[in-house]
């Protein structure tokens, strides 16, 4: 399984929306230049085991506080979910379910993944189409069928060792990135 491109974080911008929890979209507080720098920081921190450094952590918070001084816990949680919810948190739940599905030989969806899917759908970070694709891939993993690559190649069958590798990488990246969101 190729992981190239796996770590690229998607920053979704939805100007002017109000979230179901009643929190104004935290991304509205941040200008485009700072959004790009936050994305760079998150990519670096998710990829490198020696991150975040004190300097990177400070820069992260300087950027956040430059345009909005009083971030509430809910806003920080929403911002985190918008910036890395799909690429890290959800993917951790996804690959945990993939491992369980692989071991049992039947598609599994844990309550944590199901609940987090609902949150990401409400935030507009995850589409129903993508969710259907993820569920189909879990089914393919469970039945040891090749995953369909985007380039039309033969696909690859996921094995337990590969899933373990992905989970280890995601756990490390999630831990490092969570340090950024803790002031």
C-alpha cells in the first residue's frame, strides 16, 4: 500500500457558515496566508517524529492568536477537526476498523468511527460520497480484495502488517499534532 500523499492535510474553507454546535466557523478568523502556513506546520508536524519543537508550537499559537485572541475550547476542537479531523483522527478510527474487519473477515464499523463520521459530515469536512467509498474499502479489506487505485492499476490487497504500519504512523502523527492544539 502506498502512503505517498496520505499525509497531505486538506484545509476546507467554508466562509460564513455556522456549525451545528452554534460555534461560528473558526476558519473565518484566519486569513489565507496564515491558513497556508498552518497547513505547512501541520504537514511538517504530522510527518516528523521530532516535532513539534517549542518554536513551531509558539508559531502555531501566534498565528491563531494574531486574528482571534480568545479561542474557546469548542472553537479549538472545531478548528482541529476541520484541519486534521479527516486526515488523522478519522483515519485512525478507519484503520482500527480495517484491522478488526481484516481479522474477522467481515466489514466492521466501530462506534467511535460512526460517531466521528457524523461530526465530520456536519462540519462539511467529509462527504457522503467519500464515506461510501471508505465503507466499500473496509469491505474490500475484510474480504481481502484489492483496493481500487485511482490510476487504474491492479490495486493492492491490504494485509495486517500494512494496517499495523499505518496505525503506528497515524498514532504518532495524531499525538504530535494534538500537542500543537494544546496551549
